[in-house]
C-alpha cells in the first residue's frame, strides 16, 4: 500500500489515531468500566473518572486527553520504528509480496503487526498504569503485562483485521487518489 516514507508515516498516523482512541475506550469502558463505577459509586464511567480526578497513569491522575496523547506518541513512535518495518519483514518471510494476492499479504502484515504491537504496547501500558502507590514489584509488573496481553490481543486482532485496517486502507486510498488528481491537474496547468 504505502510506497514512500511519507506515505508510510501518513498510513501509520491514520492507523494510530483510530487505534489509540479505540484502545482507550476499550480499556476504560469495557475492561475497567464496572470497576471504576464500583470504586467511586458513580453511575457512569466518565463520571467515575471525573470523580477520581482523571485516569491513574504514571503514579498520578491525568485527564483522558492527556492519556490519549501519551499513548498516541508512544504508539506512533513504536509503529514507525518497530511495528511497520518488522511486520513487513515477517510477512515477507512467509509470503512473496510479488506472487501473493494483495489481500492475503495485507492480512499477513496485519497479523504480524498485531503480534508485535499488542505485546509491546501492553508492556508499555503495564508500566504506565502500574499501581505505584503499592510499591514496585517486577513479578506484579509481569503479571499485569500478561493480563493486559490476554485482554488486548483478541480485541487487537479482530478490530485491526476487520475494522481498523480496512477503514484506514479505504481512507488512505481515497486520500492518495485526491493527491494524485491534484498533482495531475497541477501538471496540466503548468504545461
């Protein structure tokens, strides 16, 4: 799909924008929503987060927008430096991109990306959301990481394969067709 470095960066940006919002929603509402409401006695997740003074991250409560921003920066950096390059290499070890149907090869890339990014981002999240008020224990960190991978992997796999990546690929193709048309019109005007 993306051919140039700029296109890869734009594709990763589009992917991470959707993915981070999906995971923050999933983590706060689906995985931890009931616990937050039980702890605070509030009737809704947002009311619970507001009652707590924000989301507990890095030893303090931060507003949701700060959580999204932190996770976005970390995920985008990890996607550009590790996720995209390694997933393409892994998919290329199994399938020849020139001989394999594009849908199959893209599916292999998505699966490889999930296999890389889910454990990596879950490990980062285990550090970010660690209950530092209880003191630090490496075994607790390891247990939290494994728990997060178990929660996140099924969601990551199915959301990336069936929702996020098809949506991003459609938006990317649309955006690139508009850029291509603009370049074509621009070259006609100068000719």
